[in-house]
C-alpha cells in the first residue's frame, strides 16, 4: 500500500510541477496530463486491486469528487491538486453514451481493453439552446489496451464514446474543470445534440421520476398525463419526456405509436427530428441488452461494440480483421452472432440458421433480396433464404449496417 501511495503522490506532484510552468493555463493542461502519463506510466505501477487495497487501508483518502458514482462503477479520487484531480475508474458496464466533456486532460488504461469511437457533429437546426439537430459522424475507432493514452479536450472539440471489453476495465484520468465549456452535451445518432436529463432543472427530472412511478401503478393515468405534458412542452422538455417514457411502452409499441400520432400536430417540428433518433435508440437498447448478457466475454463485447459504432459495412469488416487477423471476418461474425444468440437465449430478433449465414454474406455484399435469390444455388430453398434475409435486414441489432439495402 505504501508503494501505491508513493506513486500516486509522485504522479500528482509531476502534474503540479509541469502545469506551473504554464502558470496554470487551462489551455496547456491537456498537454501536461499527457506528458505526466507518458513519463510516469501508471499501468506499469498500479493494478486494479492495488488501488482497492490502498483505499481500504489508508487514513488519508482524498475528498471524493463523485461520491454518488454517476460515472464509473465506481470512481475513486486518488489525488487532488490545485485546480485538478486524478481519478481511477472501474468499469463493469459503462454505457453507450456519445458525449463531450466539461473538463480537459487525458486518460490511460490501467487494466482491460476498450473500443473508443471519436465523432464530429455538424450543427443544423437549433430547436432549443440545448437541443440541436445536425449530423453525427464516426471519424475513427481506436482499440485501447493498458498503457494507451487518450488526450481529452473540453466542449465540442472532442466527442467520443468508450465501450469497455473486459470485466472490469480500469482507467486513470487526470482532469481539470473548464467552466466556460458549459454543461456537457450528449449526442444520439443520426444527429442530435442535447443536454442530458441529469443536467436539466430539478422540476423536469422530478416530473420524469413521477411518470415512471405512475407507469408502474396507474399506466392509464400516466399515459394521459404524459400526453398532456407532451402537447405543451418546450422542445428540450418534450425530448426528455419522450426518451424517458419510451421504456414504459416496452411491451406496447402500438400504444407508443398512437401517443406519437396524437401529439404530432402540436409538436410536428421536434417530433420529425426525433423519429430517426427513436429508431436508433431501439437499436442501441438491443445492443445494451446484449452487453449485459455477455459481461465476461471480451470477443462478444467487441462484436456488440462494433455493432454500436459501425454503420458502414466496410468499417465493420476492417475492425473485425484487426481484432481477428487470422480469421475470415464474415465467418467470424457468423460464429460470434451464433454465440451471442446462445448467450441471450435466442433473443436477437433473428435466428443464426444456416440460411441466415448465407443471407448474412449476401447482405454484407450489398445484395438486394431479389439479387440474392437470383444467385442462390439450385439446392437453395427460396422461402427459407428470403425469410432469413428479411429478418437480418430488419433486425434492430444489424439494421444500421444494412440501411442502404432496399
């Protein structure tokens, strides 16, 4: 434990010395954090359990910055300096949130592996100061392993999502708050920037909580209250009421569709913006359920991460080649989908039958249903192949990869 304490103190002091050279200029802090991680190499000196044992054994634990553990499972503040602090994050699940930061700095992986997607957002219509339609693009994918370092800029300059592949994955973050960056926005595909509910005013958050309670005890009254609220809500409130209430209709999608039709005349502009987002939320929720079923399966979690990040078949296949260089990527995809189906008790939205394996190859090559059936061998069963093609093409899990195929 003494060695852990000494290393954390040395790392914190290194940051303080280097940052003082720039007179504590926030614009220089990102480079300071990167230099500190490169010089001190935390992954070579700390293990996940080292930090746990130190926390339980020390009488000098720094004041914790996120005691409610909103970010991390949990986070641990291991050093507090002048204007910055250092946290270690344990990740069992994490989430699929694409986000910006209200701080700058850098993080490194201590244990496990992660897949990071870095995005850009091109602004379009401003529906509300904290709700903006636009176009979200995945610019790069990065596989991160122990020792890898990622600089972090505050605000709109850096958008990312990190999906953790091992159970747990542990990261160390050196961060300084940047007040002028404002509340950090989250992003949803295909293109929406919005203020997350956790940063919204308390009355809205309480309204959502009460609707969730009503949904459990008096669903009919909840729907009436929700319907009335949606008709008169401002665009940001409307977005949160809709996104948060969607799960209350998990087994009644017809009822949810009817609700949308009823409020559409009063909220035409914002609802037209949200419909593509809601379709993608359905896809992401399916991926999230899959991740929960495969907590200790890094290869399957990698597949789930690719299905979240990749909307282009070429990028998906290239990422499969990088992870499994000695295996044919489509065959590996088929095998992993079969394993994922078994882990989820068949709840994929499709069955990975032999016909589905053939249809999967056709879809990845961009074939329409007609082209696929026309080129099938004489031994093929057209009805079975057609059914498999349609199930894969329309599935929540794979829909983004095949959205251009009609």
